[in-house]
């Protein structure tokens, strides 16, 4: 049974250097249309050290478009931009898609947030860096694919061995005849 | 003459090697089909109610809307997700967000009582540290109207936020 409201967001994790962009896709997987509003919020640690959404939005990160209407089965891609202006350190952001479904006096909307970790180079005071998101380690450089190299090496070794054996045999015969 | 013989032997060896390597280099000898699929991370929120309505409540009294919000969260994230309830604008005007308590009864994912501690500050009502097909949330929303609340209709705007861990 399909639900009237059902929203899916993908993907959900980013490492976003300054100057980069990223994209999330919002999909209406329910049976009713809704309007999606996009926004960016910071993720902070509360007094207990737990990571939580804040109500603040960084001035240096934006997401476009600001809104889109999704029909059932429809999808829309939103692009977020990490502009210069952030202080050095790792900044945790939530790229948020809000389904503007709220009605009545006390409205309740539904939101899904993708995480973006923004690593800004520069001096950071020791002990102040407690990121909520995990920054992926830089990918290891691609190693050499040894399989074809080994195959070629074996062929070359065999040819060389044959050459040496043939040369010695011919040399021995030549000496014998001489 | 000798050089020619050597060349012929090497050529024959190379040819033999080439022939023996032939089947390994041939395209798709067994009719196999290479298949791959890329699965991206995703998170889905299902079935929220768009409104909470306590009706008319006397000053100094409490009211609870049972099953005010019932929803499911699913994700394939290895580290799971968090759900927060966040006031999006001045919650319930002069009454304030701190008058509201979210109660997740037994049968709900993460059962417990979650009051708004501070006006404008989100509260966490659920955390799952791994992938899940459907975490089912049942929420009763309670409001404690201050005895000094002036007559009138108070409005608010809240958001249920599910985000990656």
C-alpha cells in the first residue's frame, strides 16, 4: 500500500571542499504531490556534546533551486554551493529538503537532511575541532595492476630463456663442427 | 644460417605462446555477462500528519493529541540517522515551545518523553545507529497551557527532521 506522503533523499553524505558543489535528489515516492523547500543549516554540538541541527544557516553555503513541486514519482535535483568565507576548520552542514505539507494552526512539515562536511584549510586552535560528520580519508592512489604485467613478464622470460638455450645449442654445435 | 634457425625457433615459441594465450584473450568465451549495480545512500520519511490540533484548552490545563504524528523512517546508511523535532518559527507565540512535550509510547521506536527544553531549540526523539527498513514512530503531542495565557489562537510551525548520522 502506498502512502500519501513519502519522501526520499539521496545521497546523504558529502565531503565538500570550498568552491565545490554537490547535489541531492529528492523523490516523491508517495501518492500526493508536495512542494519541496531547500535550505542549509549548520550541525552543532549541544551542551551535552551531542550533534544537533542548529537553527542557523551559514552565509557561505547556498542551495538552489529554493523550491520545486514534485508530483508522485517525480524527482528533483538540488545543488548546493560551498563558497569562500568560512573560518578554518571542519564545518558540518545539513542540506535540507523540506516537504511543505503543514496545514492548520500548528503546522508540521517533514524534512530530510544530507550531511556535508566542509574542510576549510588554515590554523585551527588545538582541541576545538570536534566534527560531527566524518570526513572520508583521501582515496589511495590507484595501484599498479600487476596481473597483465606479470603475464607479459612470463612471456618475455620464456622468450629470453628460449633464445639463450637456442643460442647455446647453436654455439655448441658450431664449436663441435669447428 | 644459424641466425635463421634461431629466429625460426624463437618465432615458433612466440607463436606457440600466442596460441596458448589465445583463449584467455578472446572476448567473452563462455557467454558470461558482467553485471554491476551502484547503490547510493538514501533516507525515506513516510506518513507524517501535516497538523497538530489540541482544540480549545483552558488556561492552566494540559491537552494531548494522541497519535498526532505517526511516521516511518528507513535508510541504508551504515551509521543510521537522527530524528529531531524543530520549531521553525516562534513556537506557539507567547506560550512558547517549552509548553510542548512529545511522548512516544511503548510500541513506538525510541519510546520516551521528550520535552522542549528551550524555546526555538530542536529536540532529538530518535536515533538509529544502523540501516533500517522501517523505524515506526508514534507520537502523542502534549501542550501545557500556562495559567496566564491570554485567550486567543496560538499558532506554530514545526518540522520533523531526519538526517544522516
